[in-house]
C-alpha cells in the first residue's frame, strides 16, 4: 500500500471515527419498521393468493385483536405464568450448567464423559423429549423440565469454554493463597468468564420462552400462552393466533434486550463510582 493511501486512511479515521457506525445505527430503527411493514404485506399477499380470509385475516383485523389482547388483564396473567416457568427453567439450567461447565472446563476426562449427553440433549427433537417427560412426571412440570434440559448444553458449553480460556497465570494467583472453594468460583472464575455466560444467558432466554410456549401447547398447560394459542386454533380464531404471536415477539425482544440493558446500566454506574473515587 502506497504512503499516500495510508495517510488518507489515517486522516479519514481521525476526522470521522464513528461515521460508519453512527450511520449504521441510525438506519436500524428505520429498517426494523420497514421489516414490520414487509411482514404485514406478506401476510396480506398470502391471504389474497390463498383466497382464505379465515387463515390469513387482514392486517387491520389482526391489529384490532392485538390491541384488545394487549390491554387485557387475562393476557398478562397467562403471560406472567409462562414467564414464571421461563425463570424457573433458566434458574435450573444455569445452576446445573455452571456446575457441569466448570467440571468440564477443569477436567478433560469429565468433558469427554459428558460430551455424548450434551450432544443428545442438543440434537434430540423437542417432541420426543416432551413425550418421554409426559410419561415420567406430571404434566404441569413438563414445560419447565423440557426447557431446562434443552437449555442446559447451551449454558454448560459456554461456561466450559470460558473456563478453558482463562489465563493459567490468573488461576495460579489464587492457588498460592487458598484452595478451590465456592468463594473462588464467585470471585475468580465467574467474573473472568462473565462474557461467555452473559451471551449464553441472553440467547437461552429468548429460546427458552419459545420452548416454554411450545411445550405448554403440547401438554395443554392451564392458564398459559400455549393453551391460549391451542384454544384459538381449536375455534379457528386465526386472528388471535397472529396477535398472540406479536405479543410473544415483544416478550422475546424484551427478554433478549433486558439483561444487556441492566448490565450496561450497572457497568456505567460502576465506572462512574470509580471515576468519582479517583477524583476524590
């Protein structure tokens, strides 16, 4: 590369360091809204091609039902029940996944021993797992159990990878002072692998909600979003199905963005306190 081109690139970098990123971020909301319009147009087009307004109702019909469900107390009651099952499954998957992930990251034999089980949980069809669990336990417990088992490999593999990526010199520091215990896990290992665990948790939260609702549909869990969707399909109320789909999309977006937003606020406050301490 010639010196003149290098100097031009450096000058452009100094003049507009965030021009590309800023313009890209400014276009994202417009593109997102345009995507919503495109999706609505595709549904409308499918209705015209199929010629069946029952299966593909108009966008205005779906919009009216969506607003009605959005301001209904019953909708948020069943959504809260599904979110409660999601929190329970995430708690179980996180507790077991962190334990197994640490064991896999510290010991190659345990990693090889658990690999077939993790491959099985990651690749087994959900319907097969749900049918097996329906035989083994009461139906109300199946959504939490099935979602926990499917999310377990995602979290354990992230923890295992994060543990294996920790610099050995950092591990040797605590070994000079004390042995391995829970205090070391929370003060050394988890902070150092926080990026891996955070990304896995955000991905698992969005996937977990879809798993919970699908399982609720299969086992007919009372007072749940899955049961509401089943009832709507049974009575051929397809506009309600699309409206519930929009509500679930909002919940998935909220759950996916909330952990990152909380962490950004926490890191900002932590940085502010550090700057204030340095000034004092």
